[in-house]
C-alpha cells in the first residue's frame, strides 16, 4: 500500500496537486490522506478590526473553522469517489484530517512520525517575490521532511494522465541510488523514460564519466524493465540549460535528491532544489539524504 499525503487548503493550486495525487494513486494500490490545518486559537485574527480576537470569539471561530473544514472534506470526498467510480478504480482509498497547527510543522511531523511514501503539495506560480519564496511552506517542508516531497505548480501544463518523461538530476552520489529506487517504485505502473543526468558547466572529467558508467551498469542490471538514458546537461547557466533540456526532451517531471549542506555553503550557493522549485512549472519530486 502506497501512502500519499496531500495538504489541502481548498485553493486552486492545492486542488491541482490533489488531482495529480489521484492520478498517481489510481495507478497504484494506494491511500490518499488529505490534510487541512487550522490556525491555533491563540493566533486567530480579525482582519476587519486589525486585532486579535478575544478568547470567546477566537474559540467560536476555531470551532466554526473546524466544522467548515469537515463539511468541505465531505463534499470533496464525495466528488472524488464519484470520479473514481466513473473511472472504474477501486484500488484507491481516500480519507481526510483537520489538524490544529501550522502546515509546515504539521507536514514535517507527519513525515517524521508516520512516514508516508510521498507528500504531494501544490505551489503557486513561478515569479513570486523573494519574500514569498523564502516563506514558502513547500520549501520549508522540502527542507525538513524525511520522505519524498512532490511539488506540483499551479500552472503546471502537464497532462495528468501521462508521466512518461522524467529528468532525474544526479551527482552520482550513493544517496542517489536510493532515490532512484524510490522513484522506480512510484512510477512502476507508468510507461516512463527516465533521463539520469548530471549538470556539468564544462566537459565532464574522468571521475564523472566513471561514475556515470557505474550508475548506468547498476541501473541496467537492477531495473531491466525500465527505459533509462544517461547523459550530461552542459552549459554556463544551470537553469537555462535545464530549460533547454526540458523543452528538447519533453520532460514532465523533475526528480532530484536534496543534499545536506553547511550554513556557509547555503549562504554563498543557494540550493539547486530551491532554484528549480521556483523557476519551472514542471512538477518537482525531491528525495532526501
């Protein structure tokens, strides 16, 4: 049973991510759990009066928010079950939870304690302000979760019925072997071609070539029924080269491993994961060391 967690705030981008999760889950023996978070009573705010609510009003609003959440989930679950029935799918289970807390904290806690197979999250469109990017819930969850996180952009133009060309960005490290194994588990029902690729600003050196050959041999022996191609993305600018590769190959999902880095490295060299997350409208699947 593949367990998929999807945070839902009933916005367009979160429902887009839910649809993606349903398509993914419909191909697997799986369970999707929708999570909606409700602000703690102490943080409830009256936007019209520009002040915190008194305790009695806050408790009343908190109760109403919880009831509204449950009602919206009932409606949504009914719609999904009807959709699955029309698609003759009975292998996918749907359930929901309303939890008090902040979404980034709740999702990380679920990741660490319940260990779902993947968290599927909606993101807003690329081109947001720096303040919005730094405060992104998706980015926070990717940074602190221990399970794979699939970020699905609101403006993703992917055909949800096709996940057939995947770009796996690698540095040929040991953790990438584990990430590839998790990726293969998720895409097993799909007829998918995976491009296992390293970014090289210049010509790859002997060490990189040897590592690529080692990974190719391992994957060809281990994943005989999968179509994998090994290559390099070359160029002075990673993101421009990435765009060109995505366009040329028709990529509809990017996967990579997020590596731990020290504070100095983080300051001078922003995470490639973060760059990709806010640069492209292609869904991004992030594994962890």
